[in-house]
């Protein structure tokens, strides 16, 4: 099975990297990871398909909630 990065076009990969960067700036170590799922992860997407991303965060603290 090919890796997810092998299935991504350069535009989608750049968008996901930028999104991850913004999340890391905002949440830092409270962002343990994110997962691409759906048609782009399976490799059966169309040109107009979106990218489905699950974002995982550590528990919310008062600092983030404020």
C-alpha cells in the first residue's frame, strides 16, 4: 500500500502542511497529531474533492479556553 504522501498532489500536500503549521503555532504540544482520511487518503478522490482531516488535541486547559 502506498504512503499517504505518495497519494497527495503537491497543492493538497502544501495546504495540509500549512494547516498543520497554523495548528502547531496555536496549540503547540497540545496537538499530538492529525490524520487525513476519506477519498484523498484512499487515493480515489476527484479533482474537486475536499481533504478530510481529523485533528487531535490534548485536553483543553483554562489558557486555551480563555
